């Protein structure tokens, strides 16, 4: 997101002002989750690891509703349901 704002003429120093700590921890958690996923792929069944990874959408929806108090419409619930069904199909396969 900061890259696109920079392209629109907003200086990067204003976009990230005071958010460096948050950005650091967000990138750390993102990288850690990817490393754990790769570890799961090498040490366990691929179908199960992929199915678990695809449920991250469900957690993101839950966090957005409960913590961030975002409105969630029919389209998001439908997309989340499809992602859940996809994860179930990956687990079955």
C-alpha cells in the first residue's frame, strides 16, 4: 500500500509515520507463518497443510468482525463459505 501511495505523490515518510513498529511485527508474523507452512509441507501431508493454510481467510473475517467491527456483507460471507468448502475439499482429496 505505501508503494501505491508513493506513486500518487504522497511521501513515504507521511504514509508510515509512527507505524514502523506495527510494520515490523506484521512482516515478522507474515514471514513466520510462511516458514511454518513450508515446514508443514515438508513434514506432513500436503492436502492437510494446504487446507489449514486456506482457512486463514476465515480467521481474517472473524478478526474483522469481532475486533475491527467492520461490516460484513453477503459477498464476504459467500466468499468465506466458498473458501471453507475449498479447504474441506482439499482435506478430503
